[in-house]
C-alpha cells in the first residue's frame, strides 16, 4: 500500500548520501588535477571503456563525457558548444564532444578544464563519434591513443567476436604498460575486477529498490549517484559508497518515504538525461504525481553482470564490454525496455530523442511501436541535446508532458 503524507506534486527531502557523493567526486578531481605533482599518470577514457586495467595500474581515469554532464548541469553547454562551432565543428555533432573539445582548448567548464592526459582510450561500444573525437584530442595533446573496437551484437555473441575483443584486451594492457612505464599486476587486476563486480551488484540493488511503492528514488536521483559506477568501478570507495546508499534506500522504503510524495503513476525514461533541465523535469512530472522509477541509462552500468565471471574477470570482460546496451540491435533494446516495464510496473514510457547521441536515438520510433504493441502503454518523445540547451523548448516539453499525463490518467479511469 502506498504510504505518503498526502501532499500533491511534491518531492521528498534530498537523499543524505548526496553530500558524500559530492565529497568523493571533489577528492577524485583534485587527485586527477594534481597528478603531475604526485607522479601519477592520467588517462582520458570513454564512459563505456574498460577502466579496470587502468585502475589496476594506478592510472587515474578521467571521463570527458562525465565532464560534459557537469558542463550541462552547470548550464555552460551552450557557450562551449558555440565556441566549438566557431572552431569548425558541426552543430550536429554530439554536444558532449563539442563542449569537451572547446573546454580542452580554453580550460573551460565548472572545474576549469580537465587535467592534461598522458594517454587516451576510446571504446566504440556505446558510440562511433568517440573515435574521431578522441583522435582530435590525441592530436591536440600529442598523447598516445588506443582504440578498443567492439563488434555490434545484433543477436548472438560469437566466439570469433570474443577472440577478437580478447586480443584487444591484451593489446590494451601492453599499451598501458608502455604509456605508464609500469608493469601490469595480474593479481591486482583480479582484486580490481572483484571490486568492480561487487559495485555493479550493489548499484543494481540500489536501482531495484525503485520496484517498491512508493519508490525511494527516481531516475533523476540515479543520474546523480551514477557517477562512481562510471568513474571509479574497481575501487573500494565505490563499493563502500553503494553499500551506504543501498542502506539509505532500504530505510526510506521501510519508512514509506517516496521520492515523489503521493506517487500515483510510474514512468520509465529512455536515453541520456537532459542535464540542464533535470530539476525542472523532476518537478514537472511530480506535479502529476508521477515518478520516473526506471530508465535504460542507469541500468546500463550493471548490464555486464550477466556476462562477466567474477572468478575470471580479465578473461570474460571481452563479452561484458561488447554487450553494452547501445551495442545491441534495436529489437534487443525493445525487449530490454519491455522487461524493465514489467519489473517496475510502468504506466508510461518517456523517450528522450537525443540529437547528440545517434546510437541511442536511432530506432526509438521502432522501439516505441514495439512497446505499444506489446504493452499498450502510452509513450512520448522529448527532443533536445543532452548538454546544448539551445535545442530545448520548455514550452513544447511542458505541453507534451501534460498531454501525455492526461492520456495515462484517462487509461486509469
């Protein structure tokens, strides 16, 4: 039974672990930006890239995409994207890429730019743009670049694909050894792999608390607490953090504290967040007593659990990193959404048609059709870039959300 205090369209008090997340990320960026003083190496790596070998070698991983999210949340994306366009980059390019490239040149963004990379690692399991993006960065910084190529998993994952990617894992290790000047420790790698898997299990448990009614968190909360599972998988601090966050979510469930007070409707989000409008979107849906309790983005960071063997992390990571959500065929994406919709008791699907992220957005209308045919639930589209706020129309989004929620309410009658 739903427990609430009867307040309409309100959100609950902030999650206590928000401050701890901010403290950890602050310490992380300080360590990265002072690496030249401590003698540590810094690697820029794509968010879907294999970070565990870097951590095993004590290389500090830095994520331009995470930085792009920070730029978007700080509402600095439009200015940096304009600067990139003035440099000759097309406005049709990913807004993460545009904001990051411009930031690299002027040390822009909310933390005054990222630390200079000693090496770069680009994995195309989530995106093809990263290849040219990282090539541009490698030329600018005169730093070595490793491209980790994963074949598209249209249906099955074949042995030939596994062998091909596994060979690259070994090549990556050799690249990191040469770029860092350190010898790879396979025992340390086993421990890092174990911590990575444990953190992913805990993150999945955190997300699964949203199956409760009312949900103790929303996808918008998840977008904030996602940072560590992307950035510091394989570190003890990440495991400790998600243990504490899980305990807090369980406590909120026990006390009947919902992320949206008077939760009545349960929605699902598809695609990356609209970073510069998170609060507005959260409040707008809450006005309709709707909680976005599930999404395809947060869950992508524990998807590899079904493929990775914790007793052989290095030997199984080829399949885990190849079968990321965005490296699947459209029908498999649709099946994943349908499965989640049942798991979280979803009343409607909100799809962000993200002009920045082509792999995430191509096929959404097909997915929408499949979901409607199978589940019969309403679906809606919000169009924008995830960082470049010039592309977002608040009035248009508000009109669509209101109409979408009216449709859901009508179905309940």
